C-alpha cells in the first residue's frame, strides 16, 4: 500500500518544483506539498510551515505503515524538516492522536514562518484544531497586500488575523480585526508583533454580527431566535475601503447564525454596507457543496436588495499548491468593487 502512496507524494513534489522556487524567492516558506483529494490519496494533506511538516488526515485514518512511508519520503527529499502528524479522521475532525511528554513539547514549539515577506507564528499543536495560518487563503492575503496601501481595512472572522497583519504590512492606513475568540486574537497580536508594522492594527473581540451592523450603521435586532442579545462592544459607524469576509461554514451565536450554505446574505449585506462607496469587498465561501456560479448570483441579488451596485466582480483563485481537477476549488474568493 505505501508503495503506491510514495510515487504520488513524489509526483506532487516534482510538480511543485517551479512554484516552490518562486515562493522561496518571495520569502514564502509555508505551502501545501500534497493535496490528497486531487493528488490521489483522498483526505491526506501535507503542509510545510517553515521548519516543520504538518501531515493531516481527514475522514480516513493513516495507518502506521503509511505514516512511516510518508515520514521516510520527506526525510529523504526535504531533509531537516521535523514532521508532525495530526489525525483528524474522526467525524468532528478533532485531533484524535494525543501526544505526551517530549513529543507534545516538540509539537507545541512556536515557529516563525514567512509568507510573502510577512511573518506568522505556527505550531503543530495548540489548544485549537486547525493550523494558525490557512494556506489556501494565501491568494486572498496576496491580493489584500496588493490592494491595501493607504486604505482602511476591516477583517471579519479574523481568526489569527493573517489578513489584517498582511494588510498592515502592505501599508494600510488603518486595520480592524474582528473575532469573538480571545485566544485567536491573542495569536493575531503575536503575528502583529513579529512584523515591523508601520501602524498598530486594532483587535476587536466581538461577535461579527454585532460589530459589522454597527460599522454599517444598521440597528441590532432586539431579539434573536426569541432571546435578548447579550451586551457587546460599542463601535462607531465606519465605512471601510477594503472589507474581507471569511466566515466559517456554520456557527450559531446569540447574535445570529453563520450559515454559508443557506444564508450567506445575513453576513454579506452588513459587510457590504460597511464597505465605502467605491470600496472593495472580498468575500469567501469555503463550502465545497456551494456552487460558485449560484453563489455569485446570490451575491448579486443580495447587493441589489441592499441598494448597492457591484461594479466589478473578479474571482481570486487559490494558488498552484492547491490544484483542482475541474478548476472548481472548495474555497471560493470573490473580489467585488462596490
Ligand atoms: C475559518 S476561521 C476564519 C479564518 C480567517 N478569516 C483567516 O484569515 O484565517 C473562523 C473564525 O470565525 C470566528 N467566529 C465564528 N463565528 C463568529 C461570530 N459570530 N463572531 C465572531 N467570530 C466568529 C471563529 O472564532 C474563527 O476564528
């Protein structure tokens, strides 16, 4: 069995030779080395984060034999990179192979990695499940860096604030990161600290619904699903030049429901209204089952309903370390001039 896996890893690495050279030349040392769903081993991914490799398996368990083959392959082809394995095969994709002692300590070492000259902290294991930098979003961060100079930037569902830190590094005038998770914003603050940023980004710990409605100048509903809303940080209305909207697939909070399959509009509308006239809104939808053209139609309809025109619509494609057989990536990123 591993004998069949190794040639696939080798083909994936060979196919990336030029890309990896280009990435290294622009100071990027984190990228996907193996994207199993397309490269022949569904559920298996191998990512490089600077000095370490993160192997993850989703939906399927990676046998000890296969893991040994993967480890041996990269030890030979990319020597010196420490390899960690996170078994995410359980239905909730939580890491299912606990580490102890020295192995755990090694996995919890924070490393500084680099993407397009911006530094980020990365750890193989931490309190959460997902890596602190989503690599398929590099194309989005790259585009933000091209757009950000002199702009005010709102980063919604900021997580570890990669988009906000990239924007600040690229010369944004003002950056606000919004997320309700204090622990994620704490990593975002570390990311900001690692870089010699010309401005001090703002970190707002808040529900996105509560924050973006205030920026957009629209009122909060008194009740959501029959319940009073808890208190929330007060923010002044503000129209941003560049808004980045990258929500999770599904999340329920006292302020509203994030549901990228059934109700993107609930987030899109206030995000659009928090975008200045003549500004840019980049929105993402990472749910594979959502068809990209249907989603684009929904965005157009929601914009019309909100009384705003989409003057230009452009797709941002994930980069070549995330290959696709049909050009239809699960992660859809749309840049709208509004
Ligand atoms: C998939 S991550 C977003 C990735 C991020 N945009 C990036 O650049 O890496 C989802 C984030 O949404 C946050 N989140 C989910 N529901 C939220 C809500 N209602 N208000 C604020 N943050 C929320 C989570 O804490 C998590 O950090």
